[in-house]
């Protein structure tokens, strides 16, 4: 539920924008404030879970998430909806930060990888399935039910959590890293607020430039503070492991790419292809369905032949899918669009499961919880960077083509939107190619290392 709500709103943005009289740039905040809040809070709640118990924080987070979902559906103004999304995101960050840590504590080592892999698959599916599932809900119910769908699930899940989850086994005696938490939250707030507000008032505005500068300074101070802290919120030593860092970075790039598609696809299918929300939902559902089929198969295959080769070829297919998206236009056939969506879902499925396993397998067992928290953080950073990158590029190209500053779709100029969309997908193709290059280098480096070890053994 928590990952699904990062993207399920995307397809409802045109409807919500019309209902609340919002521009496209204003409506992006409905998605962005949720992801931004999670990024700001997730490491703090991960640390809090280590101190007061991961299961305790997880259970109370689920309650807060459901309360936030309820208020989201009652919103009749942008301010109240953003406030409700903030509450919802606080609950989501409490569950996201501790779910992989709970699995690490409860499951024995021989079952831990499988359990973490299942969670990783559902996390990815939740992130990707949002627009398609949202379109189906939107067509039969109101946009409010995009949020209220969480309530019956939560009513069942929360009592089960209290009944089935055991008492916390491990509670650290560490102190809460309040300065580090505040510095990290401040840097995330300043950087991403500058990215999003810059779309509306321009990136040359002095306040936007000041926000970027102070965001970078805050992050540098945070890094320095964490290296000297006796009980840091983020253990930076884990990034010395090159395999871990490359896997994390490639995972980040894939989420950036997928969310470039996620944020533009609802507008392309509804405003350019003139599909109804229901039709768009069914079309976009091909992505998560394909991913749900391929991801378990790629996970099982990676156990037999290794995950690095599968992630490499998965990214090559994703490059092909992104290049194909650059050729879409207002007269593209639904078959062509469907095939590209299926290819995107299959390639993402090939990549995600083996990459998640690589992330968790490249660190010592005592650092599995830390690795899981960082993985969750990077995933959400990828989502919000993808949204910011796609919308910023889109508005920039549309403004240049129209001759004046554009922050919303122009109803009688689909060609301008398509020009901007094509540039976005060219950029996402380059990011995919970068990820594929890094993954290929990681694979060939591992092969060389194995050959050296075999020579030494012989």
C-alpha cells in the first residue's frame, strides 16, 4: 500500500486538477510531497526502529498511513490534500523503513534471502502498478477512492499485525541522531522544493538558486557530521563496497526512468490518445502484469546462473523500450503502445529481483537492515527525481516551442507536448544506457575476479 500510493495518484491527476482547479505544475505536488516526505523521514524512522523496536514502529506507522488515506479522500482543497498526503507519507515511511529489518530479524539465514526477494518484488510492483490500478478505480468510482481503497485493506492488516507479528527481539541502546536527521531532512526539502518550484517560477530565480545552494551545503554538512557521529543515522562505510554501491545506483537510475514514464503516460494516453481513465488503466496495467510474471522467473533464474548477467540484459531491453517510446505520436496504434509497455515491464522485471538480491547479498549479514533502509530510500529518491526530471524537461521544451513559459498542457497543441515527451524519453534512454554500462562493467569485473581466484586455487 505504501509504495502503491507513491504512483497510484498519477493517473488521477487530470481529474483531480479539474476538480480542484489546479494547473499541471500544482498537481505534481500531490505526488511529490508524498515521496519527498518519505525521503526526509525514512532514515530517521529506521533509526527509531532500531531503538524502540522495528515491529512497534511498523504497526503504528500502518495506523498513521490509514488515517492519512482517510483524510486524503475528504480533501476539497489543494492545501488540505497536501497536508493529508504528508500524514500518509509519515506512516508510509515508518513501515518502509522497518519492513526489511523485520524480515532480517525474524527469518533464519536460509530463508531470509527468499523473504527479502518476495518483499522486493511486491515493492516494485506497488510502485509500478499505481497508474493502471488507479485508472480502473477512477473509472468506476471517484478519485477519492484512490486513497480510500487503503482503508479496508488496513482494517484487515493492522489487527493481523498485532496478532501475528512477534515482540521485537532486538532493541539497540543507541541515541537518536537528531542533528543528522534534521540536516538530512533539510537538505532533501531544500533540494527538491527548488526542483519543483523552479518549474513554476524558473530556475534562474534567485530564491531557487539560494535553495539549491543551501540544500547542497546542508547535505555536505550532514555527510561530515555522520562521519564523526558515534551513533550515525546513516552508516556511510557501507558504500565502500563497490558492488553494493553500483547495484544501488543502477536501481536508482531504473526507478528514475520508470517514473519518467509513469508521470507522462497518463497524460499521453488520456490527453493525446484520448483514452478514458478506464481504457488508460487497462493499457498501463500491462506493465505490472508483465513484471509480475517475469520478476519471479528472473529471481529463480538468477539463483542458477547469477544475477549480474540477467540485470545486464534486462537493462539492455529497457534501453530498447525507452528508445521505442521516443517514436510515439498522436496517431500511434494501441498495439505499438502496448508492446512497448510490455517490453518495459518485462525488462524491469528482469532487472529488479536479481538486483535486489545483489544489493542484499553484497553486504555482511549484520548490515542487512542498513542495506534495506538505504534501498528503500534510494527507491523513493528515484521516484521523485524521475518526476522532477520528466516534468522539468517537459515544461522547458514546451516553453521553448511555444515562445512563452508553460506550466500546463496546451489543449490545442498536442505537438508541443509530444516534443517535450520525446526529449524526456531520449534522456531516460541515456540513463538506461549508463546503468547498463555500469552493470556490464560490474559483471565483467566479477568474471575476471573469478578467473583470478581459480588460477590461484589451481
